[in-house]
C-alpha cells in the first residue's frame, strides 16, 4: 500500500512515530530495526499506548491478535517511513527550497554562509545542522546532524507555517544510508569533499562515498548540484546525477574559481573568477579550507541568481562560525583557537592554515572520540605530530571506551618525540596554554562547539572555549 492511500484509509491519524514511548492514541507505529534496538520488540508497548496501525517488515503473528489494530507489512520499511511522514505533513519540501549539503568537512560553515547570503537577499532561511536547528528566531538543540524522517518532516511543516522559503540542511552519510531524507524534494545539493571518517559505520571508503552520492543520485532534473572540482570523488557524483552541475575549485579548472589567495591572521583575501568576471573577496575566516567553503556558497548563490554584490556583502560580514577555527580572546601575546576537526584531513587543513599565519610554535591539544572509527586514530596522531611543534594527547568523548585505550591507538601512528599524554582534558588544555609564549598558537581540537563531554556512565558539561578562559583566569 502506498503512503497516501494508507493515510486516507485509516484517516484520521493522530501522528506517526518509530519510538513506542512517544506513541499516542490513533498513531501509526513504524517498527524500525536500528543499530542498538529493534522496534519490533516494542510493538506491544506501542499498541498499549494507543497505536491504531502497526507497520513492520517482520510482524509476528502473535502481535496480530491485538483487537482494533491494523497490521501492515512493508518490505522497504525506512523508505516507507520517509514517504509516510512526508504525506502526513503535506509534503512541505514541495513548497520550501531545500538545500542539502554533504561531505566530510565544511558542511556546518557552509550552512552559516548560505544563511547569511539568503538573509542578505531578503529571503527567510532555516538551518538544520550539527550545531542546532534554527528558523524564525527559534533555536532547537541538535540531537543529530540530520534528524529522523518524522522529526524532519514535522520541522519542515513548521517552517512552512512560519513562511520560511529556504531550508539549508546538513545531510550526514548516516542519514543518507538510513534513508532519513526519503520524501524530501531537494531543490539543490552541495558536495564539499570526502576523506576517511565514519568507517566504524560504513566499513569501507567506497560505501561511505556511495552513501554520500545517494543525495545527488536522487536529485530531479530541475535541481542543481554544486561540486568541489578539486576533490576526486566529484567525478563519480557528476556521472550519477541527473541534475545540472556547477563546479568550484582552486587547483583545478572550475566554473567558480579562486585565484591570488592571500592568507592573513584574521582574514583571507581571494579573487573569485566567474564567467570572465573577477571579484575581490575579503572574508573574516582563515585558511584554505574556508576559501573552499566560501566558493561553495558563492557557486550555489550564483546558480540561484543572487547577485555577486549581495553575496560579497553577506560573506564579508561573517566573523565567526561556532567551534570552527574559533578564536578565543586571551590577551596574553599568543593566539588560541578551538576547532571541531576530528579527522586527520581536517587536522591537516587546520594546522596548515595556522602555520600560514604564524612563524612561531603551534601547540595542539587533541583526542579521538570513543565508539567511532578506530582506523583514523593513528592517522590523526601522525598528522598532528608531523605538522605541529608540540602535541598534547588527551580525552575527547570517550563514551564507553577506556580513554587510555583510545590514546594508545593514537600513539601507534606517532613517530616523533614531540608530544605528551594528559588524559584529563581540562588539565591538558591548561598545560597547552602554559607552554605557549608570545607569538605562539594553541589549537584545541576535536569538540569545537560542543558544550559537553560523553563519559562511560554520564555526560558532563564541558566547553573547550570556557575551559581556555578558566585556565587563564
């Protein structure tokens, strides 16, 4: 049965949920098999809470004995949930221009850049991403970079009621693989880059790429894709999409090209070349990676027929993106930055950016998250100790893992004797700051905007920016 027909047949529907604890009277309960729990084990609870329809890919006969409950078997359950949620909320993405941004790095920064451009052009944008979900002066704490399909469609419906006309959305590889964006009609999509990450989930880099590519494969012909031409994976995406393509780059020929890049300690200048016209940009973000982020925003905006003057004005007003190479004012003669970098490639980009603005020492405080891709840990250790002058290896979000086991994994990739281990993160930051002298740079990497630390048995408040200020007090 198709989603629309099901809703019509069992109308009125109280709501849709794949969490038995949120089911209310008249709801449809969709039993999803997740990584940690199987929704089929909670069908009885959903019925007790008032579910009138249960959808599963493996409904057991014993559940079928419940009175006044309709059981439906669906083969592609996740896909069906997305379609069902979209139908229930009136397909809001048909009326809002949804922009999907995917890639290993840069997604969050680009959402901030596009939000600024759209606001500066008189549009009313919303943002769904890693830091938060926000629209109409309302900010919602982000639990996942990309929410589940029911929450996503509900949010889009609320945005529509608030007269939002653009939704700029980070689309994670997990969300793509789990079909959380099923039922969304994307207006356009941006691809940033692809480097090793999340292999604890995807297992291979190819599967990770294929997950990312799903966003572009699903774009309709009337949509457009913005691709980083300097990233080798863009070629595969270009072949797989029906959408129109616009490219950006620095080192390879592209539709939107950055030339004559000048890096400063507080800003970056570059010439943007597009269709024979060259425009000088001065952005208050540092590093080559932020030139790529700006180019992605410029390319998307130009394809959306927003004037270069509006784009330039908006991008040059942005001073900071939370937790993304965010400067902490310390007034001690040295500089301190906090960044979300948690892959070897991201750390390489950040440290190289800082090296471009400082001839003095670079001290890096970093760790790796627990229950995440273990293969990147030694690579991160190698990159940091090769590129920085000194490193302090500490705890990130260890989750259920022993922090010392994570640190030992990091140490496997280290070949130089320019580091020390301080497992307690606050003490590690304190030591990193104590080592700094005038003109030096201290980078605290891994957690960025996060204001918590996930330990084995609890989550505590911890903000790297606050920690820096506390240590210098």
